[in-house]
C-alpha cells in the first residue's frame, strides 16, 4: 500500500487531516534533525489544507533544535481545534516537546518519547581534541547530576562548601569556560519555560501542579537522555494524561506508514560504511538520499542529499617509517535541499 493510501486510511480512522514529519536517524552524514527550516514547509501544508477540526502530526525523529517545538505547535494550532501527534516509533527530545504540546499523544506499544534536557554547544565549550574545529557538547543532565551528587548524596548544604564544589568542578575541567556553564543554566531554564507553555497550550486546560510534575520529570528526574518512555509509563507514572492508546487497527496503520518511510530513508542500514555506499569494483559513484519528509494528501516535500563517493589512494605511514599506499573512499555533498 502506498504512503498516500495509508495517510488516507489514517485520516478516515481518526477523522482528521494528517501531516507527516520524519527525520532520518541513520549514522554518518545521512541523518537529519528537527530544524527551523520546516516552519515554512509545514506552513505551506497548513495553507493547502486550510482550517479544519483536527490535525494529526505523524512524527518520527531523534530530536534536534529545541526552539522549533513552540513555533511549530503554535502555528499548527492556528489551523485546527484539536492538535494531536501520532508517534509510530521514536519521538525523542525535541520530538517529545512537540508531542507534549499536543492535545493527544497517540502511541502504540512501539512508540517512545524521551527526556527533553539537551546537550548544549557554543563558542565557550571545550574543543574536540579529535577535531579542534568542533566544540564538545555539555550535557545539561551531567552538570545537574554533579551538583545533585554534592548536595543530596554527600549532604553538602552550606554556601561555602558548595562554592568549593563549584571551584573544584572548574579546576578539574579547565577547558570548560564559566560562560559555557551559564549557557547550560540558561538552556535548562528555557527548556522548562517552553515545556510549560506547550502544556498550557492544550485545548483542555492542564492543572498547574500536573504541569510542574511533567516538566520536572522530563527535565530532571529521568537522569539520562537515552531513557526512553513507553505509553504506559508516560501516562500512569509521569502524569502525561494526553497519552492515548492507538488501538490495534491504528497501530497497524501507523506501523505500515512508518515502514514505507523507513524503506525510502534506508533506516534499516544502521551502520554507515562509505565502502558499501560506493559499491564493489567501482571507483566513483553519486547517490541520492532522502533524509527528511513533510507530506500530506495535498503536498509532498523531501529533503534530498546528493553525495559523491570516490575511491582514492593515500600513503599511510607505518611504524618503521615506511609509507604504503592504501585505498580510501572520499565523499562530498554535491547538492542538498527540500524538493
């Protein structure tokens, strides 16, 4: 069954209009993240659909720019009375934030969301020793956990002792600029603010104490950005009352639609190997990759990458000082963009 047919079936099942948004989580250069460039893309979709009773966002992503969710959710809400997110599998990090802004988070047994505290990287972060051009991200959770260890596990409470702990942290990590820690704190506070605004945007008001519980859980209490949450835990333990069980028929439709996208994005190829992408007995090759989709029954857009692979010989020094020729595969992006 085609993607378009599956989207129509989901629309009939849900009595809604469906927009799909998927980003590749493959290794190597062929992945994509939630990014601001989708705002005009989805705006075009919404204008084509027009104002309607219910819009479902079919969402698959490993995360991305945490500034996108509020902009995206508030824009979609201008076009519908009820906004729901359908999670066929992964809606992590920024994807979870988008889901928290929905009146319904429709989840199957496969669906998973995650904590929303990100890692931050700016000019004050330490340089990557393997690539000095890049900065090493600082995990918000790791910084919070360090001071939580001091205060709650070792019982350090006085301002004087906490100052010593902070100084020890800075001394032990001389590459971490104090302003990088300031950025961590600012990001942590901003994520909490955005999460609260997203939860307050629901059609049915969410109680303030429930909002606080959800925000605290997703920003501090899960301790790892790779802790993934199923529908039962999200609803019953973390208090996300907007979680809805997809049911068997809808679960199957969601799974089938995700499978069609997974084939197009080659998500089954979990290991990135340029040799495999080039192909055997070939010296040069150009391949096209689709790394993100925004689609509906009225419009289809995909983010395309065109990568050139070329086999070349390089001289590799040995321990005895002798250099021997060795084949390597070089690659470069020759074109990219939404089409």
